C-alpha cells in the first residue's frame, strides 16, 4: 500500500527503483545485496513487511523473517552501498497504556507478534546503520489507493449490509499514504538520524473512522454498531490507545499533515468512491 504510493509520488522528482516479490526476496541476503548495491541508491526506503496482525500470531517464523531478517539484510546491503535507510515502523510497538500521544522517546512495549517483530526490526536497523544514517518512521492506521485497507473494507461491507459492527475502544490516528509519502520526502535533505512519528493529525476510534468513511461515500444510512475489542475476539492483542505525536516531525520540517478527516475525504474523492454528494462539514 505505501510502497506503490511512494514509487508513484517520488518518480517524477527522483530516479526510483521499486522492488517487490517475486523479483526480490529481501529475506535472501544475497538477493537484497544484488538489488541494492546494483542500483547504488542514496536512499533506501524499506517499506516491505508482514502486516497481517492477526495471522502473525500463528505464523511467527514468517513474520520474523519478513520484519527482522529482511530488515537486517536491507540494512547490511544499504551500508555497503552507502545509502541512508528509511524504515517504516508502526504504532503497534506500544502497549496502549498511555493516555496522551506517544512521543519518539517513549519506551516501546509491543503486545503481539507483529508489534514485537517491528520493534526488533527497529533495533536491528539501529545496530546495522548507525554509521551511515537511518530514519525510523513510525506511522499508524494506513489507508490509500493500493492494497487492502480499512476504508475499502467498510465500503465493501456497506454494499452488502445495512448494519456493520466496528470496534470503538481502540484509538489511533488514520494516515493517508499520499500524505505520508509527501512527508517522508521532506526528510530527504535533512541530516536527521533517529525516530520520527508521521501520521495525519487528530485521533479517532475505528468506529468513528468507519462512520466518517460511510458519510463521505454517501452511505451514511448504513448503521455502524460500536463494539469492544473483547467482543470482536481477534487473535492478536492490540493497543487501546496508540496515537502518535507529530510534534517532532513538525519541528524538523515546518510541515504539518492535514487532519485525518480531511485526508479521508481527499482519498474518497480521489478514488471516486463517493456514491453521492455529501456535506463535508465535520
């Protein structure tokens, strides 16, 4: 979802090589080395990951191969090529016990296999890329035109049902992949090394996210029933509060991402997902 957005956005301004399976398996160290060292980039954006949070619980070996071993291989090849690495991480490195937005300095305590693997990926990257530079970008609740995402799932369900149940006790910051791609590029010319949070501003529950998506798509007549995480009964534990603070990114770049609500409206309009004109007042 993010990788394709990055390639599309960055290509007009940069010489970009996008890699994916099956042409390049990053869990194969030599394959990663050939791909990266052969291209000799200045920057490597490592957006590849195993991201199925629930399935991760039953496939930990695959998860760690994709999120830890692959990251180690990307870091090693990037170091050899002299490239700076941008690693895409997640709000799921936190346990959700905090009551205010997470800062980059807050101590991670991931709950499930996915979050643990992404945090270990961060640590692997720091150890391998300390000399040449790295940026760990933590983001959250991605949606965009490519791949599976929550918004499309909700709109698809609305075509089949008049009532949908959505969790209302998990709070985070939805992030539009286009806005994230723009924000990542703003870090290219900075000498910054370390962790930075990037997400659309504001926060909501999955329930409100669903309600607003349906409203903007002209399907506000579909009933959205709020339920608890416990009622949903998913295999993987999730943080109840994982909002990320953007203050550091704003200080570094002078750029502020738009609120998630306007980003959601932009996405639905851009993709032609609106069924009828709706009032955009939020």
